[in-house]
């Protein structure tokens, strides 16, 4: 009765099984979260190539640059 030194159920192997099962569920949940972010988060991102042109359009709209500067910089960006 006291030969297992208080561990019970296989000398501590029961706790190892529980930790294994817990790790398994954590990995499954983490995998689902990563998959959902990849599927639903990726579609909302815009390619980085449009950002410089957007900034140029914003500067033109605010009046920081005139039409000639806008056209020249736009040609430079698209070249």
C-alpha cells in the first residue's frame, strides 16, 4: 500500500500522460488559430507596392505638391 511512495497510479506516469494530453490540445487549438489568421487575415492586407503611390496622392490632395511634381513623381514610381 505504501510501496509507491504516494505517487499512485503507476508511479507518476499518470501525470505525464495528463501533460501529454494537455500539450496535444494546446497544439491543436494553436494550429486552428494560426490557420484562421492565415485564411481570414491575409485577404485584408494590401500589397506594399501601392503605398508609395497612395502617399503621393495624399500629398497632392493636401496641396503639398503641384500637378507637375505629382506627375513627375508618379512616372518615377511607376517606372
